C-alpha cells in the first residue's frame, strides 16, 4: 500500500532523510519548508510522487493552505510528521521573552497548527499516524537548554493527550525522542554573565561533539518506519539511541527514588477524618 506523507522541516536532518526514504520506498510526500525552491533543488520537480510546499509554520493560515493543497494534489494524507524545530540555547535568565516565544512558535505551536488541520482528514478515514519529532530533552531538563526543553516538554505532553483523544479513531500518535547521538547544528554563544560561564562551557561541549556522534540518521529513519508500519499499539514516546534509553532510564529511576523518599511528607494532605474507600 502506498502511503502519503506530510513532513515539515524537510530540507535537512531527520526531515530530509525521511523524504529521501519515502521517495525511495515508492510512497508519496508533501514536504514543507520556508523555501520551496530549496525543496525542489533537493528532491526534484513537483510530481505525482512529490510536492514541495512553502509554509510558515507559525502562521496557521499558511499551514491550513498547505494541507489543503497537499490533499488536493494527492487525495488524502496517511502519515503526518512534525519535524521542524530548533534549539534556543542559553541560561533561563538570559533568554529573552521574544526568543522563547519564537522557539515556542515553531517547536510547539507550529506542530499544533499542523495537527489542528490534518487530524480531520485522518479522523474521517479512521486511520493514520502522527509522529512529533521531539527529543530526550522533552523528558529530561538540561542546563543551558531551558527554552528548548520547555518546548519539547510541552510537545510531549500535548502528544500524550492527542494519543488518547485519537485512539478511538484508529490514529496512532507518538513522539520520537532522539538522544544526544543525533544533535542538530548549534552555534557558539558568548556568556553575558561570568556567573553562567559553566553553562556556556556545557553548551560549547555539545557544539564540539556535533558531527562525531555514533548515531546514524538513516538508522533513526528506519526505526521511524518500523513505528509507522507497526500493527499494534505504539508507546506515547520512543527514545531513540542507546544514550537516550540510558539517560531516560536513569532519570526515571531518580524520580522514583525521590518520590519514595518524600512520600511521607508529600502525601499528608487529606482533610482530617478522610477515609480512603480503596483501603476499606
């Protein structure tokens, strides 16, 4: 069966690899970016298999129009992949209001715009897959990545809600959470305050390892296709890479340890005389 994809952020990284894989499989794809010409330069002219779309993700009308055009071109959609996003780095205190809002516009609200206008298509046909490309930073906070983590924590939370809402319609929803083995390009920044030099040193370390990670983007895309083709239920979140699995497991164990350690304090909130019927 030929699948029809809608993929955002398709000119580089995971998005570019996804489009290449889709076309190599013989499936069809509407690929989006701010620059339609760049998409056509990368993947060729528009055809019955490929459609390049210029989209401003923060503009809901632009997103709606692109989905309408994609459906008119291909007839329907089967798989929606919200891949577009970027990391706004820097300490929480030094990140400006506008920087955080811009980051949210693309990483969260852009994905939400796509979902808002693609879900009716999938819901009507009672099938489909929605994958939101997130990060291990959607589960674990990292010094210097406050804005980025905030966008990904929000995206992961929204995805969990969406998965519950769409399950009755046979639409599978999940996040794809790569670890640091799949870092995107980052730019070196200069500390505004010497007090945060250690934070910027941590950011610089990530810049230095970029391009030397052990993660193979093509294998990441292979995992995504296994998720898409899986016949049963899928998890809300899929952590990609050995590092991601190890970091999340360690984080969850630490949270569980804290939960148990503080339970005698944090559970003493019932009104006086309350009796838990479950314990009767």
